[in-house]
């Protein structure tokens, strides 16, 4: 089980279990799904929940791939 660290919108760290990641995409910037960030990544999990992080999609992808 591999974990990767990212930064939450409030600047606190969050560790994510890579086995639970379903998908990731840029955070929505408008509409009903918009979150607190204007730039960053929304990571969706197998349990239906999600976490917005400040890192951009390219960084998230690189870190997740490096963790295996």
C-alpha cells in the first residue's frame, strides 16, 4: 500500500492511499461542483468521496505514478 502526500486547500498536508484513487482531473472552477480552489486537482476515490489538492494535474499524475 503506497501513500502520496499533497496539499489541501487550507495548506495542510494530506496523505492519499494510491490504491483508493479512482480518477483525478482539474478542479471545477464554476458551477455546483466548484470547490475552494481556482487551480489544482480533484482526486476521486473508490468510495465516492473526493479531495481537492493544490498540486496541478501533471504533478499529481507524476507523484501517483512514481508511488506505483
